[in-house]
């Protein structure tokens, strides 16, 4: 039997963790970890499978006989724009733990704005006792943009917390107990939304979608007073200058941002210092390395048994 092709691994994660996890992964075929200096100029022409996160621009020239690409995350935007991306299946990372972590982050951010946690923390630092009588979750409508794997799970968990939840996606979804809107109904969706949650992939259509014009269409007569923007999709979907200006002028009452157009967010960016803006460093839902390797092993086994791959990217839609 011919030797099995090793898996090419080019993940811009913590190198020590990846190296450790790879010691136990792909036992039947091995791997070529590009983070290992010993593999710097390695011949990749014989490799069938690649597990990639933010791959180098010349990777597909070097690994020119790939059969399947696996994304190291749920999003694939970092590879879709690389010239020379071969026309082969691309598998996204869809994982229970990643999905659960994202929903934890989304629910936490919505609750933090609902209960004005930032205001309480300011008061605590000044030793001020100032009880608040804010609205309950049922008085607030959370509008989720993107009803995919992550958006649907977050929406369900927001509902458990009592929020009224509505959702928007390219194609209309039928979800029990939730009003949904399709791509052509964006304005109607926004006019009902008090907290906007962004869980969209980055594509040409979603680039810059969260901008001043969109913020101005969010509901203004809400129990929260002013609308709030929460984004964990991709930073290039948001116009950061518009977020800062909307916060300063009171168009938005607050924001929670996990993703940024350029990461890391520059230390002198004005977003850091804005009141009621919560910044997390793209860690709302990190890919857990062991689960990622298991997922790739499972998908390779399916592929080699002749079964369909799961979680495939639709190349024409870009996600
Ligand atoms: P999915 O592919 O499962 O879902 C994407 C959703 O977005 C779908 O509902 C899709 O509509 C909708 N959508 C895409 N383009 C448009 C458009 N132009 N107009 C309207 N709706 C659109 O992705 P996931 O839920 O798994 O992940 C979403 C994104 O979250 C990832 O692409 C990634 O960028 C980001 N992410 C961020 C993480 C972080 O740590 N911050 C971690 C993981 C993911 P339809 O259903 O009709 O196809
Ligand atoms: C992802 C991410 O896409 O971590 O999985 O951003």
C-alpha cells in the first residue's frame, strides 16, 4: 500500500501548542508543520491535505497537488483572497466547543449592555452606591445578522435568557419562535433591532456593512435608550471610524467588538478609550487545537472512504 500523505499544517496559532498537539495527531500519516524551522524549505509537492489559518501567499505554489484544504477556523476569508487558491474542496472548522464559546461571548455582551456593567464598574471604582432599574431582557430585541452555525446557536441561547430575538440572513430561515428576515429585508430588520449582533462571514458583500448608514437605521425608541452594536464576525465588515463617531454622537449607546479591520488593534486606536465600548482581542471563540486535529482526521477518513466532506465552503458565495 502506498504511504499516506502527511498533513501540511500552517496555523498562525501559538507554535508551542500546535507542535505539542501534532505529536499525537495524524498518527497514521504524520504532518509537516510549517511553524517548525526545519520545514522552512520542505518539498510540499506530494502533500494531499493542508490545514491552514492565514496561509502564506506562496503556499499554493509550493503545495501544488493538494486535494482538500481545511480551515483552522470557522471563517475562511484569509485564504479566499489568495491568488492561486486551487479549485478543490475547502472544509470549515465547525465544532461544538467553538460554537458554545461564541454563544457564551454573545450572551455575556448582551447581558453586560442590558445591565450596564460598565456603568456599575465605573461606580465601583469611585465607591458610588447607585442602584439601577434597567429593563429586563424581554424588553429588548436582539437582531442577529448571520444565522449560520454560530448565529443560530447564539440566537437560541439569547432566547433562553429572555431576550426577544430576530435574525437576518441571505436566505430566509424558518426558526421556531423567531422572526427572521432575508437579505432584501435589511431595513425592516434593523428598524426592530435594539442590540445588533454581527456573526457574518467576511465576503465582498459584507465588507463595510456595519457603517454609519446602517447604525442610523437601528431602533431608537428602545428600552435601552440607544442601540448597541456587538460584532464577533470579522473586523473588515465594520467601519471603525463610523463606530467611534456613532458612540461619540450618541447614535450608538455602546458596542462590544471582538474583531478589527487590522489585528492586533493598534495601541493608540481611539476605540480603546471610548465609554461603553468593550474590546476583546479576537478570543470570543478560539479554535481548540485538539478538537481541530480530530475534526481534520475525521474529514480525511470520510474523504478516503469516498463519503462526502462536511462543512464545505461554497466558493461562489465565499463562505
Ligand atoms: P456560517 O457559514 O454557518 O453562517 C454564515 C451566515 O451568514 C449564514 O446565515 C449566511 O446566510 C449569512 N450571510 C453570509 N453572507 C450574507 C449576506 N451577504 N447577506 C446576508 N446574510 C449573509 O458561518 P458561522 O456561523 O460558522 O461563522 C460566521 C463567521 O463568524 C465566520 O465566517 C467568522 O468570520 C466568524 N467567526 C469569528 C470568530 C471569533 O473568534 N471572533 C470565531 C469563529 C467564527 P445563509 O444562511 O443564507 O447562507
Ligand atoms: C474563526 C476565528 O473564524 O477564530 O474561527 O475567527
